[in-house]
């Protein structure tokens, strides 16, 4: 039997996110497997929700599910936006001025990890950027030609990340260890979702942003970004 290394809550949350994207692209993916239909996707989503409620004692809030799915979708754009702002500041200001601005916004601490796809560093950079972008600094850089909607989109994305992080922390405090009979169901869900991930990642290998929606470890990392795991939660 396939075993997973994640906390039960994280595995089911990530599985739910993957299935959301599976539902979105099921018509394309059904070309690969005959039983992959919208009805199958709906059934799998309900199965995951039932397992979470029956065995972990929590329900996956709709607003959190939508926020996490949105984060997985917008992360590539968010990284690009942050890179565009950095490059423009470096070109528009002297090195001393640009270093001071970028350090104030958190680039010196987090950007190298962000471009290496570290999701936790992306969360920290977004939150530092959000708090550091004062009205005066915004006016300074936009007066030099940086487009205000670019700054606004980063602010918007920071809010989505922050909301999801807070809701996830709350959910992680509420779940409890499952009974022994839950383990087989969890393993079967994981096995089914990993098949979707393996085929989805291959199917979209020429479209990296879509491909990443089906890389399970990246989805789990996105969910856990900024969260410090509690002790005492064991894997199957």
C-alpha cells in the first residue's frame, strides 16, 4: 500500500485542492482515462470532505478551500510581479537608494528563496512588502514610472495569502487524530489523487503553471507556508 509522509489534515487539504483543479480540467484529462468524468471528480471531492469530517472532526471551510486554490493559481504571477518591481527599482534608482528600498521591502531576506519556489519565503516577502509599502514609498516609486496596478496586485495577493494562512492555522488546531479504521480510506484517497497528479503533471509538462497544480508536494508546501507544525501529529 502506498504511504504518505504528510500529516493527515495536510494530505486531505492538498488532495481537495488537487481535485478542484482536476474538476476544472477534467474534460481535457478524460482523454487519458475513460472513467475520469465530471461525476467522478465530484464524487472524489465529496469523498475527501466526508473523510475529513468523519475521521478528523473538521470541515474544510469553503472560503479557505477557495483561497488555497487561488494561491496555487496565482503564485507564479505573484513571483513575477515581485521580480518586476525589484528590477525596476534597481534600474530607476541609484544602487544605494535601490538597496535601501528593497531591503525595507524584504527582498534581501527572502527573494533568493522566492525565485527558488520556496512558498514560505514568498509568504514572508509578501507580508513584508505589504507592511513596508507606505503611502510615501508608493508615491516615490510610482512617480518614477512603476505602474500602480502592479503594486495593487501584489497587495491583493498578500491579502489572499494572509487570509488563507490564518484560516489554516485555525483549522490545524481543531483536527484530531483519526481512528484506526480511517487509515485504509486515507491511503486509498491518497493513491487516487496521486494517480491524478502523476498523469496531470505529464499531461501539462509543456505548461509549467498548470503542471504545478498537479505536483502534490508543491500543493502541500503552499498550504503549509508560514505555518509551524504542532508536535504530536503522526503520519500513517
